[in-house]
């Protein structure tokens, strides 16, 4: 009888574990991550680590159930935001999803005070509704791309209502874009290939684009609703 009760308790425990909300551990760090040097850029409760690009307090963005939402009402309405802290060599991780026909971007080495738009200095990891975008996209405009520079290779986004997982690694001139566990872009800043691509891109006349070796992390409020969570970074 005791053995039967034990089995029932075990089954009940597994059942309760299976019913636990999937998002109970979002915006947290494990003990191992802390030991590895990870820090949260977003704790799910405040925007104390962020500011408006070329501005001050964040406006237009909101936190909904631990998820960071941009304004979602049109291009640049809420203002792009950047980390207060600057980073040079780092590994960045976050999860994101876009609403239908929406797009956004993740930026690094962003500079303030010398340009008017976040994308005029910081290279962009592209986020977009790959499958539902209403117009034809260039190869370098799909999710995971180094926007208008390097097209993602064999990139696969998850269904529109699920969370994509992004890793961005920057070490000196070496940059890697990862999407859902797969490396989709790899390039060297300031290489001959990079300068050639820049010369033939929309960044040709942007003298500050991609030139900084250190700067802010940026998130874009552009073209509809994008949601972010589990934003964490470690310096390399």
C-alpha cells in the first residue's frame, strides 16, 4: 500500500511539473550563468538598464507580463532604445517574436551624439516577419541578416506566435549571428570584403556605420510590434 501511495505521489509530481507555466523562469540567470559572467539587460520589471537613443528616459515601450514590447504603432513612434552601458567584446542572447508584417532590429557598437538614427552607426541583426512580409525581401533583409550586408544562410524562424532565440557574438572584428541554434551569418568587420559590401549598400554614405570598436546595444522601434525577453549579455 505504501508503495502504491509512493507511485501516486511521484506521478502527481511529474504531472504538476508538466503543468507548470513555461515562462516562470524568464528574465533570470542560473547559478552557472552568473559564474560565467552573464548579466541581465532586462529583468522583466523595469527599464533601468536602458535609455532612449540620443535622449533620456524610455517612452513608448511597455512591459507586459515580463515581456518588453516596443510601441507597435508605427515606424519610430516610441523611439529606439539603447543599453546605458557600452560593450566591446561580448556574447548577447535574447528571445524575440514579431507580430504579422512587423520588423525590428538588434544593434551593437551604437554611437550617440554623432548620428541621428541608431542604424547610422550600429550594425544590425535583422528581425522581421519572414513569411508574412507583404513585399519581396532582399536576401540580406531576412531575419538573422547583417542588414543590407550579409544574408543569413539556412536560417529558419519559428512560427509567428513562438519565440525565436538569438545569439550575437562580437570579438574584435569577428561577428557571428545565431538564430534558433544555428549560425547563420559570420563576418569580419573592416575587412576588404566588409568595405566592399558597405560601398554597395545603403550605408555607403554613412561614414560612422560599423566603425566603432565599442558602443551600446540597441533595440529598434520600427514597423510594428516586436517583443523581447531573456535579454542577457556577457563580456568576452
